């Protein structure tokens, strides 16, 4: 946290004047006051997501991935911030037993109406910035460097390589991968989610 220190200095003068033999002395000073103020700038974040970007992850084979792009902008003034990304409102969807092998792996639980699916627990997650412009920010944009994160904590701003000055924007890519180690329990499952972006002052 940055501290703002406002110091004021008063300049004054003193004069010593002796009047004859009486030994009388006088002190002279001067004061000037200037009205100052201090306040905090704003830090706000805006997100643009291309209309063609996927809003859910599904139909992935083990080893497959989906990239969700969005353009993040610091719409505040005077404050630079680091971008944090998390996936919130995650809803796993079972979509019932899609095969005999899934039914066997789940002991028939996938046939029950209250089975929520396992996709999000098998998937891996990572985020990257891209140099793509707002209008070229899409799933095929070239990532600068991938940073893994967990579904539970996301990528917190303090660990983020993405920094935005006021009025600056950045293409951000979130990749969701179904690893090769996924087993039959995940067949036919999917997840829906919200991308949650946090901008924290540096």
C-alpha cells in the first residue's frame, strides 16, 4: 500500500531589534496557509468478451482443451492494477450416463437426477495474456506465458503477471484442459462457469 505524505513547511523570519538602553526586544514572524487535498484514485475493471467465445466447456476428448478469450480494461483513473482471474458460479452437468463404461465407473450414479457430474474436478486450468488487440482477442490469439491456477483459488492478483495502467487493456485467455488421465466418469459431462476478473492496485 502506498502512503501519501503531505508535508508543509512554514518559513518565518525573526528579527531582533534592540532599542537603546531600555533592553526591549521584539520577535517578528509570518505564517501562510495553503489549502491542499488528498484523495484516492479509482480502479475499475471492464470486460469485453467476443460474442463467438464459448460460454461452457464440454465435448472434449482427454488431452483436449478450450480457450475462452476476453479483453480486460482498467477503466479507472490514476491507479495501476494487477489482474486476477477466477472461475465462479461453476455448475457441473452430468448429462446422464453416456456409455456403459461411464455407468460402470460411476456405479450407476450418473443415472440419478441429483448427480452433478465430475468435469470440473478432472479439468486443469491456466491463464495467459496475449498481445492481441481488443478486436483480435479470440481463442486463437497467441499467449505470452501460461500461468496455471486451481479452480478453488483462481489466479490471485498478487501472483499475476498481468498489470494494467489506467485506460490500458489486455487480451486475457483462460484455457480449460481435460487431461489424458481423465477416466470414464467424465464421459458426457460438462461445466458452465463465470469468468471473474479482479483488478487490485499495485
